[in-house]
C-alpha cells in the first residue's frame, strides 16, 4: 500500500514491562514501526549450596564437588515483556522479547601456602566473537587492608564462540585478612564488526563473595620405603607420615564448639582421614583418627601409619582429608569415654610451650565397630564439618613416588607332548 504519514509512538518503560501506545489510524490501514531494543545485562551472583556444608555426609563427597560454586540461575536468557496498546481496542497485546546473555562467569580460590589467588573464568556462550576491554576486579567494601594485584594482560583480547578466557588476581593484605569480602568483576565487550569497538561497548558484571579463606593448616604427607631398601616395592609395607601444621594463631573463625581454652593456649579437635580413590595403595591399620591440635602458630602434629603399594610405577600420594571434629550437644554425662581412645602421637609447638601438655590423638572407631558394639548404642555421635575452601593447604597434592615391582621367582613347568 501507499505510505500516508508518519506519527510518533508513545513509549513508557519500566523494569518489568515496556508499554507502546499506537497512534490513531483510519479503518483498513496498517501501522508499521521498527524498534531498536537494548537489554541491560543483570549482575550475575553466585551462592554456595548449604548442603555442601553438611557434617557427616560430607565425608563421602569429593573435594571437587565441595569447592565448586553453583550459579544461582543457570539460564542464559533474559525475558522482557512488551505491551502494545491499540486505541481501537480495549485489550493489550503482550509480546515477550528474549535476550540471550553472551557470557557465563565463575570464580575459584587458589592457594599456595598462605598466598591466595582469585581466578575468574569467562565463557562465551553465543555464536559471535567479542572484543574484551578493561577487565577489572574490585572489592566492594573497599577494605584498606586488602589489595587485588592483577596478573592479566592489559591489551584487548578476543573471545571466540564457545571459548573461555581466564583472569587471575593475587590477594594481598597488610594486617589480619578480613573474614569476608565481596568482589565485583567487570569487563566491557563489543562484537567484532566493521564498527569501532569503543562505539558499542557493553558492560558485563559478575559479583561473588569470599569468606574464611585464610590458610589455617598445612597438611603434608611423606612416604618412606622399608628399612634397608632404596625404593618402595609392590606388596611391601611402607611408612606414611602425615604432619598437620598450624599456620596462624587464634582467629575469630576458630571460635567454635570444638575449641577448648586453657591458661597457656587453646586446643581444637581435628579429624584426619587417609583415602586413596585410585586404588593404588592399601592403608594398613587405622586410616582415620581424631587429634587434639593446639591453636598456635607453628604447632605440628605428626601421625604415622603403614601403606602398601599395589602397582608399580610413579604412584600419586594418597589423599589426606582434614575435618573439624565438633562435639554433640548433649550433657557431659552423656559424652563418650575418650580416655580409652587416646594413644600418644608427636605434637610440637615452636613457642616454648609444654610439649607434653596435649601430645595425644584420639583414635576413631570404624563404622563397622560402632554399629556392632552395644556399649554406646543410642548416644549421639560427634559431628564432622568440612573447612571452607582455602583453609587447608595440602602440600603433597600432585606429588608422586616411584614404586618398583617386587622380584618374585616362580618355577613354571611345561610339558610338551
């Protein structure tokens, strides 16, 4: 048809809906209009599932699942409603516009002893290539004791479709680290086209929270071959030494139910567990136990046990897990008799403290024994609580030891007929 005239549209926008009012038109006429719509990307947040912080059931969860943050919403779409109001009708036409979020971000806390790093992984979900400009990580509360040192390239970067880019910052503090702080990662992006990238840049913001990230304990495992031999052999018992070292004095995060205060220093109870999910080692004897750990810097507790390599080669060390050992909430008369569980292990404190004060560890009874024994049947058991991400550093993670095959002489008789 022939174009008659042009009339302006009345547009009213809100956070939930955008209303468009059409002008009056004669009968049997068609109104055509074009809209350019811009979607403001919402700030993406992360939350940690409370189920990951449970007590005894967490012993069977892998560490990777406990440390993995979960997005509050896994969808990559944003819906915006639009209302078309016609003057010749009492009804409105509702149109839903769907915008696809081009990125997904997640963060992880990396630990090297007491040093901390924050890693941001940005993934391009769309089918387009973007140019990334001015990536920035800021602490929202602007704590003067915390510094975020970027370890990234300052130049522009291109991110292809279905590609991921890693950004890294080191956390540094001058005094005691804050128990919790909120961070906000931002980066401007623009699609790769003939236009100038700076003319159409859009911001993407990802917010997350870090709490209780200071390293409290250093766990180190060492494996020694049998006496008189140079290497470990398959089928031979080897000595495994696990040392747990406290790296900080008493902090606010340590003040929980397991803390026992005394005149000289405080102690807390920790449960260690040696497991090998790859089935390369057989742990002989007890593989777990409860230790009484002094809450003092450089305090060390050592545990010895025997392991047997099942295969030859460069075998990774067994995994050593450390959990908080919290007492139950019943009265003192209902608690278990811990004196029968105590055996002496080595505890050392590098602060002129009494080496014999709390040099003990409490043996843990296996689930088979506790279920068959009727001595303490019906009593509430202590609770196990995992540490927050970054509070325990495993210095033996990724280490391997050479195991050689044992020399077994066999006589093979072959009859040829």
